[in-house]
């Protein structure tokens, strides 16, 4: 059998993706450390707003994945021109919908700050409001950037996305350092570079996609007409994936509202825990993106034998890399908590949840999050969405209240509920994958 992706091809995909994910998470960690110098109220305010914006970013990332899957399948069928049109349709749709979402966020900012976040201290409210007003303007730009990056990954070029991530996060990091430490601008110093970096990254990646010699590119002349047939294929994958991601993030927001009732120390520990936990699952996220690229092209070629071969290979690699990364996280915890300079109570909370998270990440996470990307890239999106949404509401949200409040486990109970959600997903996705119905998509 002649395999579509050699080990060298996979390395060229995976290594830049790991670097890209590392850059994003490293800058997030560095941002949170710099914001922490302003105070725990600033960390809490920024984390609350980010949790809402991540909801929208994930929705558009899901739509971008839909476009990437469809474009990748056309590459597998050796129809790159149709793949280009699919990529362009995805970008048009993302541009229009992200502008609408940005306007809605500004109009509904009072509801977000007062109702979604629940009862928060006055200083946390002030920092949340300031951060929201500035960063909200970046929603269309980060949506378009993610759309462009997904297109490059679909054609197997993850190096461009890595280089763009380096540029965007570099601008963000340097800007934060100058504005927070140099000009003492507080939360504004974290928000302004975020906006500027996303604008610059979106403009550059769209310009790069205009090159007509690329396998996937923005076709010229620019046609603004909606191609309903192509858009329907994109949305068939993108909407269920977007609903799944949005329900996932909405559940996290509801849980965050619960956490806010445990006090500022719990909010700060949860925020730091989320940042560090992202590093712990970094290779898994990179391999998830790799799976979408590899499987979509194999599905386009109608070769499900290779789909299973690469899925098994990538999931095994995911387990190995998660073991390494989580080992580093546990060993580095004393240093990480010292750098943040949190209160003793917040540091103890963060230590407990991160050790528990690492144990679960190396045992459950790959089957819960990497494996279902094979199903999505094979057009098996409806059942995948249903499993994820049911698991989210019953286990992550419902059990957070059960364990956190009724059993008085508080913040630790919320993180236990999260991993119960992982376990249910892993079992369901593994059972689905062992069958063959998903191959008929």
C-alpha cells in the first residue's frame, strides 16, 4: 500500500502545529503572569471575559474546520479548484457572521457583565468591562485569521500558520510588557496588544492566501456570490461542530459563574489552572488538527483503510506526548505557582486541580478529543455533536453543581466533573469508531 502521508510529511505537519499551540499558550501564560502583577482582580476580570470570547472564537474555528475538511476532501479527490472555492465561501461566511457577533457583544455587554458572570466584586467588574470593550473589536479579525490558518493546514502547510502565530503572539507579548510594565496601563495594557496583533495577523494571512500558485488560495477575481451547494457542505460539518464547541464553552461559562461564587481565590486558581492545563494538553490539540488534515484527504480519496491506519498512529503518538508534557507540568508546579505569586489559598487550589488534571489527561484525553476528529473529518458529525452536548450538560455542568455545591467539593469538584465528562465521551467515541457506520459519511 502506498501511504498518502509519510512519517516526514507527518512531522512537517505536527511539529509546526505543536510550536504554534505552544506559542499561543505560552503567550497566554505570560499575559496572565503580567496581568497578575496588577492584582488578582485583574486576573479574574480578564479570565471571565476571555471565557466568553473563547465561546465565539471556538464557533468560528469550528466553521473554519468545516471549510478545511471540505477543502481537504476535494484535495483527496484531486479537485483543488473546487477546494479553493470552498475555502473562499468559508471565509465570506465567517467574515459576515463574525461582524454580526461583534455588534451583538457590544449591544449586550450589560447582560454579559451582570447576568452571565453573576455576582462579582466591584474591582473584578471594572476590569472585566474595560477588557471587554477593547478586545471585542478583535472578534472578526481572529475569526478570519483562524479561517486562513485552517486553509493552510488543509493543504498540509502548517508552517505558515506557525509563523503567523509567532508574529501575532510576539506582538501581543511585547505590547503587553511595554504597556503593563512600562506605561502601567493595567488591564488596558493586556487588551490593546491583543486587538492590534489580531488585526495584523488577519490582514497578512489573507494576503498570503491571495497567491494563485498555492494549492488552496482565494480565487480571483473575487466573487462575493454565495455558492449554496458548497456552503451547505461546509455548514453540514461546521454547524454541528460549532454547536458542539459553543455548548462546550457555554457549559464552561456556566461553570465559571458557579466558580465565581467560591471567591476570588478560587476564580484566580481556576484561571491559572486553565492556562497551565492548556499547556498540558498542547500536543493533543496539535494532533487533533493533524488528524483533520490527514483524515479529510484520505476520506476524499475514499481510502478508509488509511483513515484507520493514521488514526491509530496519531492517537498512540498523542498518548506518548501527553505523558511527557504532563510530567513536565507536575515537575514544574512549584516554580509555576511561585511565578504567579498568588495567595497561599489560591496556590493550594491550583496545585490540587492541576495534579488531578494531569493524571486524567494522560489516561482519558486522547480518546475524548483526538479520536472524534477522525469521525468529524469523515462527515460523521451529527452523532459526534449529540454525544458531546449530552455529556457536557449532564456531566460537566450538572455534576459541577452536584460535586461543587451539594457535596461541598467546591473548585476541585468542578474539575472532577470535567473529567467525568471526558470519560463518557471517550467511551462513546471509542464504541462508535470500532464500528463502520461512520465510514458511510
